[in-house]
C-alpha cells in the first residue's frame, strides 16, 4: 500500500507577483509550491520534513519514475532490476526505486531500515492520482495556473488511471 500527500510551507511562499499563466517549467518545478511530501509505503514513513521540497516537481518526477521503471518489454515478468532515483533540488538525499518483476522497492537516504515494497501498478496509479490532485489543488489556489500550457501538457501526459 502507498499513501501520498503534501503540505505547502508558509515559510517559503510563492512570490506575490508570480504570473502562474506564463510560469515556465523551471519555475513550476523548482521555484514554486514548496513544502513537504508525505509518503508512506508498505507501512514505512518516507516523508520529508524540510519545508522546501517543490511539491509539484515531486509529483511530476514520481510519475516520470513510474514510467521509467516500466521500460522493459517483459513488463511485470522482467527479472532484470530496473532502477531510478528521485533527487531533491537542494539536498544530497535521494529516493531510490528498484523494480523487479511487478514489485518496486523504495528506499529513502534519510530513513534507516529496509526498503518499502509496493506493486508497480499501484505506484503508477497513486503517483498519477497524486499529481492530478496536486494540480487541482494548486489551480483552486491560483486559477491562472489552469491557463498554463505546461500544466495542460502535464495533465494530458499523466492522466488518472
């Protein structure tokens, strides 16, 4: 089981003059919507507590990783380990992902202990749902974001499953 959530940080608010309709991908991924992500997988809490994680970037990168881990044509029958890492903008800490067969092990550098294990199909579904939920929340807070072409592309690239 995997549970994803987030909170935006009041310590790192978006600049008040931000034009969300024309914000470029770099701004959307690195500079805006900072906070923390809640990630619980296989009963292990792999959440961040730093306050500065770009939440939209995390959701976007997690969707990319779910797809990257599915490149083997054998799919869930693939015995070769497929790996990926999610790096955080201003930290050396990484989330490590390793897929073998239909299972993905997730390990966080900042947490001691064994890796969490989730089914790949569940990771893909939950990552896409999380991204779509984050985008819906951000558009509620900043209606001009709905007019951003990068957001349109992102929404269509990773629809809910």
